[in-house]
C-alpha cells in the first residue's frame, strides 16, 4: 500500500464572491483510514469535498486526490473515486438491479454481474433486487447508493453527510457497512453533522467558518480537551443552568436534551455533589449528578468558543 496520502490538501482557499467558504486549509488523508470532516452548516465541509473531487476550482492552494490533480485530471480520477452525495441521486424508475447495472456499465466494469451480486449480499438487499428505487425506504436507498458507488471498486470513497434524514437503525446498519469496506482496505473521506458518528473515524478535522480548528484522532482530541465535567439532570432545566452559571469554578454549561454538561475549571474543588446540593437548596429537583468524561461534542463546542474569542 502507498505511503503517500491519498488526499493531500495544502493551503486550500475557496471563495464564493468575496465570502471564504474554505480558508487556508491543510490536511492529509492516509490510505486505509476513515477520515471525517466535522462542523456546523457553513463550516466548509461540502466545499472541501467538492475541491477534492475536482467539482470546484480552488481560489488558491493545491489539492491532490489519488495522486492526481482533481480539476485537470478529473476524468482519470473518476475511475479511482466513488462519491455518495447527500441527496439520493439514483434513478427511481429503475430497479435495484438496474441501478447497479447502469453504474457498472457507466464505469466500464467488465463482467459486473458477480460484483453486483456480492454487493447486494453486502448491503443485504438481495431480496429487494427487483424493487423500484423509488419504493425503497430512506435507509435502503442509501444502501443502494453505496452499492452503486462501490461497483467499480474505487480507491477512495467520498460521502457527504450520508445518514442525514435516515432513521437510527438504518444509520447503525450503514455504519456497519462502512466499517466492513474500510477493513477491506478502502479509504473513506466523509462529512457528518453527527458527533457520535465522528467518534467512529480514524481521525477527524474540526472545521468552523472554513478554518481548521483541530485535526487528530477522537481519543486524542478528547484527552487534549480534558477538563473536569459534571453531567446533571435537573428540573426546571433552564433555572438550574442559570444558577450554575453563577457558581465559582464553573466555566461553561451546554444543554444536551434534558441534561446539562457542566465544565469546571481545572483544579477547582467544585464536585458533582456540591453542585447537586446547591441546586436542591435553590429549589431545583436533581435526578442525576455525576462526573463525566468530555465527549467529542463537548471538545468541539469548546474549540469553537475559544476560536470566536481569539
């Protein structure tokens, strides 16, 4: 396997009019890894993917994908890359079988029928091969799209928010499929708005407003951003959050559903028990108060807050 990055982005900048969508971005994707571009809407994730695929010409900087210039050598790159867009883009009036056959012939795959059969087995859609694509569920459409993307055996699989709008069970199944094809040696570059999905990546790049905030493994990012944290389930929630903001040693509070993630100043003597006691004394009902390890989402929010202050 090559030791060169399969994707190499150097000082990539791309502007729409005068607005920078990507600003001086540097990153490399190694062969065989699952690399995630993580960030809110407008962070520059999709623009970066489009530059990697040669669909936009960068305003400045360079991109190499599978050893090729993705703009000048886009036709050659097509044989090496599989791309799964955010929206379902297959043919609804063709069956599952016919869609895969169409993409196999489009890529010039010889003797594609055994490959089609093995992909249908992989995505567990053999019983539905005669069904029209328009009559598939959201999760099944994404699995069909994945099979069509893999039919020409690409070196790099690029996915733009592949599980957005997909039910939780289908999301889990889709990620199992990605883990399977990665184990077989495929390199995966993806974007996702779900931080729990980002935890599955080999490495992640945290983006905000076109800039790179951090790039590392999820474990290292959590370790680097480690600070004492407490998880609280207290009612009324907003009243509890207001009270906690006035506690000495509390440096940040984020709402996650019904729960509060409370960040504490390193070295602070504030504990989960102390926070729980102060809330109860103020008339709040506390069901849970326990120390917690920071999640990748906690780290990301803290990085964005730090960057906005700089």
